[in-house]
C-alpha cells in the first residue's frame, strides 16, 4: 500500500515562452525598431497593471530561436494565450507563443498566483 501524500497548496502562474518562428518575416530596420518599442511598451503595461509578474529576454541559450518569457498572473491559461497573441511582435509574426501553467510554492513569486491544490 502506497504512502498517502497530503494535499499541498501551490500557486499557479501562466508561463509564455516567446520563440522566433522558422518562417519569421524579414522586415526593414525601421519597422523592426518600431515593433520592438511597441513590444516593450506592451510588456511594461502588463507588469504595471499586474497581469505579468515578470518579463524578459533570454541570453546564452542553445536555441537562438528562444527569445524570452512572460510569467502571467491571470485567471487562466487561455487568457494568457489571448494576451500574448496581442503582443505587437506576435501579431507581426516575428515571435510565436508557447504557453503552459507553472506551479510553485506560495510566496515564491510576488504578487501571489492563483491558489491550486495538488494531491
């Protein structure tokens, strides 16, 4: 008979990995600069209103297509995907979204995520 594990309380966040698509469109420098500024403003707004806990680019990654991540604090994975799809660089096809739910002990990321029970 197996050991019964107590229910552990965790918090849920939604993690979005931003990746450069294989078929990303080639854009002129002026358009890329404008889109990058719009992308950064978009992420600033997400952090300012609390929908994102943190955002940032990757460095030293083996796969150079992996560009960055956003840790969302929203009600559902679908809501995180919907928000991520409105990122100007995603709309332009320069980034694509991979979304998943991340569970962690309470208080690990602040502000707190959505409460989740894992048995």
